């Protein structure tokens, strides 16, 4: 007999379906030879740097001391990241070392296991939150959409250990809690949403974006005569303030409480949260008559207060230092670019234009569908929570397309239950029969059938990569390249002439974090806006005067220079017509095996000479590294 599923049976089967998803992603990293886990690598410099910070913490560094001693040593680089994400990784590393693993093996195990725990937490959150829009037996649909969404899964995959997963997890929890507060007038959930948002802020500064959107969305609804939004706004801001007060001593020492930073909360953030709470409270007492005027005037006052306290806030997350350093950072930080900047990269021919359109469509498809469906339901039901969801998704879409693509990641994570509700609305509105065991079996199979096909293959097509069997597993957001430092790090750590003492290595900023993680040597640059050595490295590699280059290397006591020949950052690409002409001329000489005139070589930048295999005499190539793509040069 094809019987309906009892409620407890639905919950149990939803649990098993979620376990299948976690196992699918976990096993992908175990069986695929290209996976980041099997190749002992991370896909992002932030993951390397996070593990460097964790290693320092494991080795006894003070909780408040976030100095990375081997990065930009002359300027005492201090990372502006929170310690909170270090705690579970450090605990897993200690446990693994206790049972016999060495530090690096324990680190890889922790980096593999902990993101899976966060993935399980995310799926549990979807299970709880999707009930606001869907019946319990429709959870399979949210799972299918999740496994098929590259943007939603990438930060919850093994070897992704930076704070972005926490940001999305806490942001989604706050989103669901505020919707529940608006839907059922459960104001305690609005306050809990504020507390969760304060945890997100304590994890990393990117949380200001969803926090601001939530406050603006509630303010907009309050002006639009939704009393529940005004009460929810007051409770949310109060929870944000109280959570920030409790967490502040755990994040910053007392002498840093007045320091403004996008990365970590301070008394400024608490003050602004209390201001928001006061605005909603006074508006509640004043009633609806003058609400619009009150919100506008208080908004102007808040902008004035931010300008007075922290004028650098308007420079953005990467605007705290010089424009030159910011330009170098933006080139390396993919998530800090708008979506249209990626589309511009595909203009040369029709096929690449089609790929650009596919990438654009894949990036915004689910948030756009969710946004339109939320607006449709808001107009139909006249409910505040639908308006809130629609406004948040709309602004995230616009921010991702025209400001920073990180907003699209949040939009995709938030959109999944609403897209599932849209599909369910179309599929089930004329079919009132309950879900049966047979149907449930078919639907769970769809998770396995669609996930491996859509999630890895479509992003691969968008990036113009060939379809290969390895891509049938979700393994990483980057292909395995020849520029990982595994082989070179063995040389740097074991060669008796090179590893006897820590050396100073000059490299482009994209290689710095990996060198710090794999070796005990020092580097000058990394993709962070507070790294003072970035401009020095850029100016040196762009210099044409080899005499001046040698003097600078000696003055900074540089021992070696390292460069990945087939992954040079785009910021070093020749910009002027003369540089392009010189490189073309040199390439012709090399092709015909003719001697290159000295005056031509002297016009080349240092980085161009290294790429072309024409290093100056004071840079001696190291031939024992067993890598054809990574150039290591001793400074003589």
C-alpha cells in the first residue's frame, strides 16, 4: 500500500536526506584525486592565513595577540580577524595531536571535519526555517536546490575554514527569526535575531551588510504602517546591542574598545545599535502620525554620528589605506568585485560572451526568482514578512551586481527556501494529496541525481573548463594548478643551506599566506589592506632600474624571491603600449633563438624579466625545487 508518511516519519526521513547530502560532499573530497583535501591545500589565501593564526594560537599565542610575526616583519603586522573562529579548529587540532597526528596532519583533519559540522548546522537551520514557507514534507526540495547551488555550498565544504560560513549561517538564522517575528508577532525571536547578528559581527566585519539591511528593511516596513515591524526593529536593535556588549570583552582588549574597524565590533557599534533601538522605541511611543518624518530625521542624525565618530567608515572595507594598496587588494579579493566586473572579462568573442551570460544567470537565478516570488506573495497576502524578505533579497541582488559579489552569496543562501516555496506553489497547488513513501523515495533520489550534475558541471561550463569525470564530485571552487607550493615547501623546509634560519622571501601577495603556512620563513605581502609591504613588493617587481632593485633588496635584507610563472596576479599585467611592445619583441627573439639586445632587456620590468627567463645577475635561479612553474631566486 502507498500510505501517507506520519509526521514523525517525515522528520526522520528528512534527517536521513540531510545526512545523504553531508556524506555526498564529504566523500567527494575523499575519492576525487583533484580535491583540496587529498592534495593538502586550501583554495583561498584566507584559509591559509586562518590556519596560520590558528597555529599561533595552538602554540600558545595570547588570545588578544593577533600578530603574524612572519608577515611584513618590519611593520609588526597585526591581523584584524576575530579569534572566535579559531576555537573549534584549535580544539580539533589538539585532539588530533593527542592521538598521534603531527601539526599539519591534524590541521588538515580539522579543516576537513569542521566545515562539515557547519554544513550540518546549516541544513538543520534550513529544516527549521523552511517551515515558515513550506510544509514539513517539502524539505527535500530545499535540499535539492542547496546541492545544486554552487554559491550556497562552497563555503560549507571541507577545507573552507575562514569566517564566511559563520557569517552566512548567522545571517540566515537572523533572517528566519525576523520573518518569524513579523509573521507571528513573536518579538522574543526578533531580539534573538539581534543576538545572533552580534555573534556574526564578532566573527567578522562583513556582518555589517546583512545587519544594516535588516534594520533598513524593518524601518521601511515601519514607515509603511506595519506596526509589527516597528516592535521587531526595536527588539532586534536591542538584542544586537546587548549581544555586542557581552561579546566585546571576548573580542577586543579594553584599550581597543574605541577603535573603529569593519572587522571587529567596538563601542561605536554598540552606540549605533542603541541609537537604532532608541529610534524604534520613540517611534512606537509617538504613534504612527509622525513616523515618516521621525525616521528620516533620525536617519540623517545617524549618518552625522557615523561621520563624526568614524569618517573612514564611508571608505568601505578596503578603503582604510592608500588607494594604491587598495587597488592591489581588490585585484586579489574576488568577493570584493561586483558581478559586472566578471562579465567584462568575457568580451573578446561570442562564445565567451555566452559564458558570461551563463555566469550572470547562474549567479542571480535563485535570488531573482525568490525576490519576484516574495514580491508576488507580499502583494497578494499583504503580509509584512513577505515584504521584508523581498526587500532584503532585492537589495542583496543589487549590491552583488554593482558593489561586491559577496552579497550574492548571502542572497543565494537566503533565497533557497523561497525558491522551494515557489516551486512547491506551482507543483502542489492543484494537488492536495499528502506525500507518500513512494513519492518521498523519488524525491530523495532527485537530490543525488541533480546535485552531482548541476552543482559542479554548470560552474565549470561558466568558467570555460572542460567537462571531465572528476568534476562529477563537488571538490573545490578552483582547479588543481601547478602553482601549489607542496614540492617547493619541502625544499624550503629541508634544504640545509636554506632552512637553517628563517629567510625573508619576496613574492606577490597571492603567495604570501601559503608560504607562511607551509614554512617558517618570512614574507612581505599578503592580500590584506593592512599589509604595509604590498606596495613595496609591487613597486619593486614593476621597477625597470635593476640597480635600484638590487639596492632595495639589500636594504630590506631579502634572501630570496619567489614567483609562480603561470599565475601572476593580473595587477602585474603590462598596461602601457610600450611594455606590451617590448614583451612581443622579446617573445619573437626567444622564438627565433636570437640574442636579445641589451637595451631591450634594460627596458623591461623586473617581473617581465623573470617570466621571460631573463633574471638580472643578482638573482640566481634555484634548480633543485622540482617545480617547472614556481621560480625561486636567491639574492646575491
